[in-house]
């Protein structure tokens, strides 16, 4: 919508191959994503230990839900105005921004997650994936606080 098609192709190639971004995320065996998902979980243990324990009790591994954030860059999870900010920050900061974004998402859903029974795995997934059933595009303040 904002970039000519030829430039989009060049940008995607750069994002998929340049060390600053996410090389290896879009391979048949996305080892780079799995590695970063594990790093993310270690960061959650440090910054949100109650959430980390809750996720462990529910047997939720980050590879099962963080793909929308790391690989999908929240494309199907946030309203357009917030996505533009996500893309700008990602293009500026590279893959390190994805860790900031993921921790901001956890912080934003922490209270609801901890109030959700660990047996209700589907509800925890809805929260972590920023599912439209739980978070409407009209909740702009919620999404803006994540990308602030």
C-alpha cells in the first residue's frame, strides 16, 4: 500500500537474508525463529516470572504462539495504524525490536493471562495471539500502548 511492488520484493529479500533482520525465519526448518523464541522465553522468565510460570504450567511453548509476532510481524493481529509503527521500528532497529515488541505484548496481556486458568489453553492462545475475538481493532489505545 505504501511501497511500490518492486521495492517490496527487495525489502522482503533483505529482511529474509540480512543479519539485522530475520534471516532464516522463512525456511522450511526455521531454526532461527525457534532460537529467538527460546531467547524470548528466557526474557519473559526475567521480566515476567509469573507469566513464564503460568505458561509453563499450561505447557505452552513460544514456538506455538510467538510466530505471529516474530515471523508475521503482527500483520494479522494489529490494526493498520499500529502495524505501520511496528514496521517502522522493525526496519529501523532490526530483529532486536521483535524482543521489545514481544515483551510489550506480554506486559499488555499479563493481567488477563494470569486470570485465565492454565487448563484453558485456547483462551491463553487467544490472548497471546492478540486474537480479534478478544482484542478488537477499535481498541486503538491497547495496540498503541504496545508499540509506544
